[in-house]
C-alpha cells in the first residue's frame, strides 16, 4: 500500500514535469513506440511497475532519481476541519463518529445502518448533513466519495470538538507527570530563548512532525486495535524563569540543608 501511494505521487510529479516542459504525449508515445492512448493510460494509472516508470522518465528525458527523491521527501499536509464542521461535530458527537467510520472505510452506509440498527431515514440524514458540510459527495447511485484526505485534524486552540477531551487529558498528564510510577514513557521540558524566526521554525518543525505521523496513523492504523493516544505540543511562557530568580546571600550550611 505504501509503495502504491508513492507510485501515485511519482506519477503525479512526473505528469507535472511533463506539463512544465511542454512535452506532448504523442512525443512520449513515439519515443516508446506505443500509442498515445497507452501513454495516457499509464501516466494516469493508479499503479504501475518500475520498468514502465523508468521508461516514461527516459522518454521524457527526466531523471528518475530526481522525481523519486521528491516523492520520498514530500510531507503530507494536515487537513483541518472548518469551523462549521467543528461546530457540527461538537454539537453532534454521533455525527463525528459516523464520519470517522466512513473516513476509515470500516463500514459502508448500509453496513452502518445494519450494525447500529438505525433507520434508512437516519442514514439519509447523516449523509446529507456530511455532504452539506463539504466532507463527502454522494453520487446519483448513492455511492459516497470522501472529499478530505489524511491526515485530518482540528484547528487548535479554538476547536470545540476536542477541547473538552484535551483539557481532561492535560489534567491527566499533569497528574502522571509528577508521580514517578505513573509518568509518561518520555517527557522533555526545556526553557528556550530564541529569536522570533527560530520560534517560527519550531512551529513549522512541529507541524511537519504531526503531519508525518498523523498521515501514517490515518492511512495505515486507523482500523487497527492499537490504543489511541493524544499527541499535543505547545509553546508556553513559564510563570517563573531563571532570569527572575533572585540571588541571595547563603552559607555553606544553607546548601547542606537542601
């Protein structure tokens, strides 16, 4: 699955390069000795073997390594729920759950209907509401197309849907943090002094980290039985810094007492 995902991205990047260089499909077809229909089918395919990928690149005079490097280094971008979607999910947790099942492709609408014993009218209401929110598209035959891609997330700090659970998680983390036998497996706390530019870079690095592992979670583990965790990161101004700590007269005995 991961290879196929990279293949799709590779083909998309190759197609972009072909367009940027204004290379006609007919030229590619002539170089490979195939029909233009074959070229169109290959370059728009969902999957293709490596030999054909290399042949297409050679026909377009594009380095395979350059395209592949772009594909590997590409980082997924987090898709944020809109304010309207957030409001709808916060007011209707069952709607959020319904969408999560559809997004994970765990069950079809009919299978959800049967499993949770809801009426066809309820199924229709769920689907129409999600369509109105711009999260899905329904075909005339009733097939569902998801309009958002992984990784998905809410816009902090004003998200209504996750704030309550996040607040509880923060209290839980604080309790465990100060109790050694309940502490998280890894915790790092570091007070920093950095320029606004470097603080901006930290935000970008954190965003990339969340995007990377959020994409892996949503694509490959969304239907797994792994325990769910909440990954959170924020920059906080400390209530008290070293700069504000007074230096007072002490004796060697005072140090021994501590």
